[in-house]
C-alpha cells in the first residue's frame, strides 16, 4: 500500500507519515479518506511562521514528490488619520478602523478608550458604531459633540488582527498648535550658529585693528631698556 508523507522544508522536518503525526505541534494533522486518493495536511490556527514550502512524498518506485508553497497572509488593522487626530470641541469624532487581508470578516470588533471597552449605552450618549463586513471590513466609531474629556488613546481590536490605535486631541479653543517641523528647527539652529560666527568675526576684527594701531606707535627708551635688560637677564640665567 502506498503511503504519503508530508515534509516541511524550512527545517526538513517530517510532519506526518500516512495518518500518523511526527511532530509535537498538535496543529498539524494528516487527513485521508480511504475511499479516495486525496491526502490533506491540515494546519490549525495558522501562523506567519508556517509559511514556506511543503513536500508531499509518495512511496512509489521511484519516489514521487509534489511541492506546495504556502503563503500565510496576516490580517492587519489600521485607523485612518493616525497616529494623532485633532478635532474641535463640539464637533463629531469619526474614527475609521480598516481590517485587510482577512480570509473572513472578524467575528467581533471592540473599541477601547484607554484600557476600557467603550460602552455605547453609557450616560454620556451620542456614541455609536457602524461596521461594514466584506473582503475589507470597516468599523466606524462615531462620537457626537466632542468634549475635552473625550481626548486620549482609542484602540480598535478585531478578533483576527492586532490592535490598532490612535490618539485623539479635542481642542477647546478650536486652534491647532502644530509642532515645529524638522526643517524649521534646523533653520533656527543654523541661524543661531551664523549669529555666533558673525559676533566672533567682529570681535577678532576689532582685536586685530587694535594690535595694528599699537604696532605703529613709537616705543619709548625706557621700554627699549626694559626689553634689553630682560634679554640680558635671560642670557645670564642660561649661563648659570
């Protein structure tokens, strides 16, 4: 009777022979219906590391092999407008979470404000969620009449993807303070250095001018004698 074995090429590991499993990872299982010629390698709870080439070996003479390249697509979640979103007080906060690359729509999507699940029936009121499921699932968190207390971190947590987050800033005066850009910061630093160099250049120019004027002045006899005596004293010291 012909047997079928499944081999994972990433580590050359024999996963199954016939219907027997030769790995401690219980997610792998060989399935075969005796009335058919189909042999299936089942991988439960598929993970990104499961991607790669798998070989199906058939115990014929000579041996035959078939190769399958498994591509594991990981669902992703993202919130539009992140990582920071600025809204005016009294306006509507509209957070849009998009889930892509999912074989099937998530069974649920939770929204969080900081670490607490958002209660759509809270006393605050004006909070609702609209979810559109499909190849790409979109969930909208709508918060009417934005308050300063609504500021903070919001998270979208689908059942089949990692958590996506955004930080909301509700501005009381309707004005938005933009952070200094990298270009503006570099420009200020450059202007500061140019100012310092200009001041240093002026000081050096002044010093050289004074030195030049003093070099043109006549030297008194007392100063000449002083220099001469100093020079002689130096020679005397060397003789000792």
